């Protein structure tokens, strides 16, 4: 057999790298250039997003037509930052300033947020009437517990599609599920969801139930969710548009004097009025109702 030549020890020892002042200066210059380039790119992107809002109406509507719900997605991609829920809500607000709609909106979201921050627990939330995901994002952004989850129920498949996209873009789709169904048809799903978060056989209900679907369904659906154990003592039930356009019989049922709930109202302008300021027929006042189920 041929003998294997011995490998010199010096070949196995990596050569030390010597940094000269010139090398250090070149690295510093490269890092400075990179930092300036990134900053410049960020400024250009921000300026481009701001330019969209400065467009006159004709230019904006030509660039961002809104014929169906998913038409909002390109605008959100352009103006919002992936993984940043707050920027997505800001983009929604900017878009719906041009196309007024029933989205919760900045003013009511702030009111809702303060109530959620005061909630004893915010780990199990159910929403009926998700629309495009605005209030779902606003709620999930306030989760403090890693185990917090939310179930959203949306009747319109085309709305649910956009809500799922927006929640994924916000990085919240692992914590929020969107179910396409009518609120009255999702009672079993909601109860199963509560048990998936709080344990099978739990005597607790959801921490928060948010109603923002067909107004005539608020009261009958609330009763269904009470009967199913989704709403139990301590559950906070928040309902939008209880003053305008109003929900038949709902406020009377949850009024504190009726003994079922402790209820207070958070006054705000109707969503359309937040944009148009009541130019037609005077301002329309509205409110969110916040009701805590009594034992």
C-alpha cells in the first residue's frame, strides 16, 4: 500500500485576518451607504403611499376603483405594511374616506379598544358580522395573552374572503378564524370554539361577543348565543349601530333596568357621518352598547 503523505500542521491552521485602518474605513463607508439607501427607499415608499391620498377624486377613483370587496386589496398592499395591523387599519380608513361604508372606523375602534383594554380577560372573542376584517384586526391587536383566539362569523363569502386576506396580511390569521355563515347558523361552531379555548365542558362563555351584522338579528341571535352558553355571566357583549340605524328591541333587552345585563352606551357618529359629517339631513348620532352579563 502507498503510504499517505503526512499533512503539515500549518495547513490545518486557518490564517488570521488582519484588519487595517483602511479595511475598517471601507467597511464603515459601505455600511453608511447601505443605511442611507434603505432610508431613501423607505422614504420613497412612504411618499408614494402619501401621494395616493393627495390625489384629486377623479384620479383616485380611476386608480383605485371599488366595484367589489376584493378591489380594496391592491390599495392595502400599496399603502399598508405586511405584519402591521395598525397600518392596515389606517389604509382602510383612507380608502373608506373615499368610499364610505359600514366598517367600524377609527373613532369607534378607539372606543372599542378602551373597553377591551379594561376587560378582565381577552382570550376568547366571538364576532358576528366581520365584513372586511377591520374590527377583527382592531380586536386581535389588543390581545395580551399568547393563548388568545377569535372566531369571526361573516355571512357574505366575498366579504369573508377579504377579511381572511387582511388578517393574514396583518399576521393574525393564526389567532383569528373567519367562518362563512349566518350568525344564527354558527351557534354550535361558536360554542365549540369557546370549549377549544377554555376547555371541553367549561362553564364559562366567551369573554367578548361583538355584534355588527343584520340589525334585526341582534336580539334573536343574542338569545341563541345565551341559550348555547356562548354568553354567560361575565361575558361582555358589544353591539354597534344600536342608535342608528338601530336594532329592534335590543337596547330594551340589555338595558340595566331589565336585570339581565349592566349596560352603558359609547356615543359616536354613524360610520357614514364620520366621512360626510351629516351633510344630508343633519348629523346622525349613533353608539356602541357595552353590556356585561349578570349572574
